[in-house]
C-alpha cells in the first residue's frame, strides 16, 4: 500500500526555529507549501550533493522532491519532535490567517 510520498526535506535551522527568527521559518514554509520549482526527484542524491558542498542536515535549505507534494487545502499535518518547542513557530504559521512576518508567500 502507498499512503504517502516524501515531498520536501528541510533542515531544522529553518523549520524548527524557536526564537522568532521569522526569516528562517519563512524559508521552510516556502519549501513546504509554495515553492514547487526546482524539483530534485532523487532525495538521496540531492542530500549527498548538498553535503558535498558543505550544507549539512541542520542547515539544508528546502529540497523539493516532488512537484505535487506541497501542502494542500484540507491536508492533515503532523509534527513530531522530541522537543515540542521546536515545532511551535512553524505550526503556528500553518494555523494563522495572516503570517507573523511580511511575506510574498
């Protein structure tokens, strides 16, 4: 059975900020929701390439694995992390009618 596909990979520096550095959160949100350009369908090769260029897991800018994979209306999103405070800001943004930062997203 196939229920899900990997759609986006993004480092915790962007997706799990907890100090209101909204520019980081915005970068993650663009990869998760809006930006479906520059698809890199081979996730493993994309990560290896980023590592080879000195961009390690914590600092991975969004890697778009599938064009169809961005969040859609009525999707269910589950964040799991050992530290609850790490997913707080990005979770808040997903539930707000207006983002807490200026954005073209």
